[in-house]
């Protein structure tokens, strides 16, 4: 059997992948869709071909003779998109990491390299498969050279194959005659001008009839149609030049030895270096191809800590281990049990503390006393969870580092501002929180990523080791891998702490970590543990009321439509609205008419059925997400215990999941009514404090605009003041409409709104909206210079910062895509303001939480929703709690304008709000 060589046209396949796959970016802001698509195509080809050799050819940036000839004629070439250009060196780096032979040659295009190698290899009896998105390469096709042209789609990659006979069958010409066809018809994408007025059909007909451009020219008077005859006569020199441009060289002076491209097996490509690069680029689907265990032998003994992992079950041995910890910096990790939330953690969530059993609340504890002393202390009858925590707390360690401290707070006995022996706030360190601050754009902060980024350590992930097994399953089925998976977090926490702190310091965020993010861990842990009462009976009644109204709306919509249909089907709804009822402005796509909310909202004022459909959608969403969804989240204690996510948003704002209590609807009354089902416990009431216009106040402070600062100092209606100044009318003459418009501009400016966005919000022309914005900036000139300065800083440095030093990367500003750049500008303007407001509310949360406990009060902070804090307040403590909220929320930041809050009390959350 003949040996086989796969040749890949690097730039062509990268280009094909770039346009075939939606944009992907990693946490560094690097675009990765072309690299991802290229590798998918390459692996598909390799799996099909099972070749003996593999080579990839790339163009060099220096212009080739083809470029020079084309430029002499056309003058310019279409530049490569910046997002694609960025991925070329990444692709070459990835191929180098895989050990793939890459060939380039100055002055020659990849086509010439591929043509030369393909023809030479064919002479040596090798079967060749050339992979390219460029049909120019069809001229190379023969009985032993197959041209493979991939088409990348969302559903996968389809490949067209061409041997010489296939070219004739598809294009009616031989591979060499294909050059002449291409030369006549031209292709600006390939820098081939062609002959004006001759398209593919005419070019093919001429070459089928005359065999070549030269022969066609000799019979130019006979050429039909007359237009083609005239154009060929007039532009014959261009035709000859185009043929030269279209002809691939097969004798380029390339230093290439087939044996250097030897590929014993596809698995040879799955190197440690390639794995690390896939991790860096966050190509998670490709990571599944790697067998991580194979890399362990590549590490030195010192670099691979697994040899030091040991399981301990006896109390005396555990005591000896902790005795060694005195005065040392150590790492630890509590291994959750399934009942303690292991399943939740495996799905990307965090441990739910209130579910944790009192006895043996976790499977065990991993402890790294040093880089060469890492133990898993298994909890059991003689070495209980309580005993392990006691040994940890009393060991006298200088400091304790861990990963993801929040789920461990209650287990460590640190709830309600308590200390437990040596376990104190100032002795603990959370590597996940630190890693999040350093790079807030990542989706996850797994131990293997932190190890790679901050210790240059390559280790297998939990998924690599355990797959989908839970910790409890793995300790029975894969004990050695289980041991590694639980010891690594403790080890990584220990070895990365110094580098993480150093990096935070260098980036100006160490204070942010120490004074805001880390103390917040304990506040959030306590809030999750407390939870909030949700009345299941009231929730059921609320759902039933929704059902009644939903049924009424359904019948009414059917009557208005004149037939029954699936209201939840956009396709069926589109047909009813835009075909049967003939409503205007229907936008039809491949899947049907768009029935998105913004489309329907424009129709609603004139068409009652549309208004009913919008209400129907809102109510069905309320029922499924809240009435039904929240009911399943009520635990045995009658309370809902949400999880507050501290490392999810790029801006620094908190999010809430399982369930999301930060997204309780407020726009419609029926949505607000759901808050009536949230109740304080007996003898308590709710106090709800909400910052007033905190982001506008932050804008006033950070911009230093004297007029806006003065407007706030006057303590009057800020929107009416803005309207007065922007529209140049006395304060008392401002109409409600003018105030509403000024309010939209005020808040729009904070979010970097465009004239188009404002025109949509206010239902005015884009020109009027632009005038509003210009008048606003004329009124508050320092705001304009401040926002422009933020964008310039982001362009220059790649990030913006909050008042407290929090960084937000803005990679979109370097995009060649106008929409992406515009988004980046809005991000650069808004993030420092929104992020500063988030920092302030976090400071307030910490201070309110700590004061309630330290003053011995029974009242507890239980919820945070954006700018709002909710305290479950003992009735007799109402006055002192209100005072604490007032003092701590006011005093959370020292701004040039005062921070104001609105506080309300109630017997349920609805009344308090």
C-alpha cells in the first residue's frame, strides 16, 4: 500500500474556518474561532485519511510576484480582517506545539509550496491529499493527488473531493485547463483580474471549445458571443497575466524532506504543549481529545506533586501531620459530600451550606503542609469532620490558603463573624477570588487553570481525572484519581498564593482584594445560610391567579386571530400577524417572521392582539420561572437559599442563582406582586434600603463636573434640574415630558447610549436624540471629557478601572468590526461607573452585616439586589437597624456628592419595597 501525505493550505483553511464559525474569544480577549475551526477540519481530515505524513504551508507577509503583478494592475488588495490576522501566529504556535511540519518560503505563496511538494511526492509514489478552500488548487488534481475542499458550517464540516476525473466531471475541463478558465473569468479574492465581461459560463465554454487562452486568441474572430471576442482581443495581455497569476508553481526552491513530516499516529499531535495552548485559548471541546495522564512522565519529580499525595484515616497520624504545620503557610480544601452539595459543585455551582449534615459534613479534608507533604484526611467514625476542623484551627499555622472559601465558611465554624482558633479572616486566603480579580473575563477558575497561570504547573483537572463521577462515586471506583482530584486544590492554593498576591499588588488591586472582595466572602456565606422565607401557599395562589389570567388572554388572542394556534411558536405567530392579519414591518428570516419583543412593542399601540400577546408572554414567564420555579426551591426550613456568585460578572456586580432572586420582575404590577410571597419570620419585619441614583452620583464624582455636583448638592429633583439646564427653561416650568426625556438622557449617558438608542427609548428622531445628547454634554462638559478619557485609556491600556482599582478588560476596542468596537466604547464608559457602584454596595453589605452581628442584634442581612439591601429585622430592633443602614450605606464611600438611600419597612418584601 502506498504511503500517504496530507498537505494543508494554512491561510486558506484558517480563512475558511474564520468565516464559517461565529466569533469566539478567550479571557485574554484573543479571537479563537479560526484556530478552533482549523483544528476541527485538520482532525477530521486526518481521521479520514490516516496519513503517514502531515505538512501545513503558509504564505509569508512579504508580497510575492503575484501580489506585485496584481498591485500593478489593481493597486490594492483587500486587507485581512484584524481578528483573523491575530489568529495566524496563534495557529502557527499551535501547530508547532503539536509538532506539525510548517513550511513557508519568502516570495512564494502557500499554493506554490503545496504544488511543489505535491508533485514531488507524487513522483516518489506517495498518495497526496491537498486540503484547501481555494479552488485554484484543482489544477494540481491527478490520479494520485486529491484536492479536498472543506465547507465549515455550524452543523459541522462537509468536504468536496476532486481527483482529475472529478474536475472534468464538475467543470468540463481538465485540471490544467482549469487555470485558463480561472484566468479568463478572474477572481479578485485571489488577486486575478481576468478579462472584463467574461464570466464563468463563457470562460468554460471557450476553454472547452479551444483548449487554452492562447488557442482561443488565435481564433478570436470566431469567438462567440461578440462581446467576449472583443474583450479577449482588447485585453489579451491581461488574460496572459491572469494565467500567470493563476498558475501554481510546481518547482519552487523549497528545502523539504518528506521524512521530516512523518506522523506515526494522530495521537502524536496531542502533546502537553498543545494541551496547554488549548487550555489558554479555552478550546474546551478539543481538550477532550487529550489523555492528560500521558503528560505526567514529562514532568520532573519536583514539578509533579502526585508522588507526595497520601491518604490518612487514623486520628493519631492526622495529629502528627497538623503538628508539622505550626508556623507554616499551608493549603487546605474541604471535600464536599453529595448531601453537602457535591452535585451542585460539579455543575459549576457552589456548595449549599444549609443542606450540609451536622455529622461528617464533608468527605474529608486535603491539607498541603508543604510542597512535599500533601495529605487527604478521610472523615470517618474516628476522624470526624468536627475533629478535622478542630485540628486545622488549632495547628498554629501562620496562614491558610484555599480555593473557593465561601462554601467552606460554615463548615469551618466561621459564620456570623466568628473566629475558630487560628482560622481568622486575616489568616485566610482565597485563590479563586484573587484569580477572578486578576482576570475577571473567565467563566471558571478551576484549580488546574490557576496552577498553570500562577505556578507554571501542568496538572490534570477534576474532569480529566474523574469524568462525570461524583467524589463519593470516585473514591470507590477510582481511588487513585480521587486522591489526586482532592489533593490538588490544597496543593494549588499553597503554591500559587504568593504569585497571586504579588500580581494583585502589581495591578493595584491588593487593597481591593483585602478590603472588599475577601471580606465579602463571609458576608455572602452568612446570607446564603440565612436564606429568606417563601410562603408556598401564597406562591401557589399567585400561580393560580396567573393561570386564570393566562387562560383569559389565550381565549382572547384566539378570538382576535380568528383561529387557534400555538402562541408560544414564533413561526406560527409570525404567520398569524404578518400574513393573515397583514400587519406592517414583518421581517422574514430563514426560520420565519421575527416576533421578538422589540418588534411586537412597536405594533402593540395599534393592534390589541399584539398587546395581549406581550402580556401573555410576561405572565407565562412569571408562572414558569417564578410561581412554579420558586416553589421547587423552597427547602425543608421553609426558606429559599440562593447562591450569590462573586466571580461571574466582569464589572464586579454580584449575581444570584439557584434561584435568581436578583431578577424578580419589577416592571409590571403582577410581577411585583410575587414579592408578597417573601416573608420575615415571626416577630420580625423587613427593612429595605435602596441607593438613590448611585451610578449618576458616581458619575458626578468621577467626572468632577461642577454643574452636576452642584445639582446634587441642591438636593432637588436631579432629572428636573437636568431638564431645566439642558432645555434652557426655568426649573419650575419643566414639564413631565421634559423631565422624562432628561431622565432617559441622564441614565443613558451612564450606559454610553447612542443617538439611535435614545431615539428608540424616547420615540423621537435620531437627529433630535443627538441634539439632546449634545445639549447634555454642553451643559455638563466635564462628563464628555471624562467619558472620552475612559475610552482613550482603554484603547491604550486594554482595560478601565473603578474608583477602587478594579480592572475590566476591554478587548472589543481592538476589533476590526464596527459593532464590536462600538460595544467596547460603551463598556469603557460604563464599566468604571457601574463597577464603582458595585464596589460601594459591597462595602455597605460588609459593614451592615458585620455591625448587626458585632452589636449583638438578632436582625440579619439576607438579600442584595443590585443597589438594594434587605434586612430581616427583629421588630424591637427596627430603629437601630435603620440607623445602621443609614450610617453604613451613607459612609460606604467618600464622594463629592452624598450617597442617599430610601428605606422602607414591611410585613413582606412587596411592602418593604
